[in-house]
C-alpha cells in the first residue's frame, strides 16, 4: 500500500494537472504506515 502510494505520488508530481494523484498517494502512504505500525486484532505483526 505504501509502494502504491509512492507510485501515485510520483505520477502526480510528474504529470501536471494531476493533483488528485498526489492527494491519493499521500493518503495511501499515511494509511499504509498506520496499518503497518498499529496491531490489528490485538496481536502484533512484528517478529522479534
């Protein structure tokens, strides 16, 4: 999800007039990072 957000962000930066792609890319990056660091269902997904 973070990778998809980065791709959309880069596309939004290179294509003029595609501001919505930058917005969607930033949202996907933020949501991806939140889902990565917040444990879902009470169990941590990190392997120690």
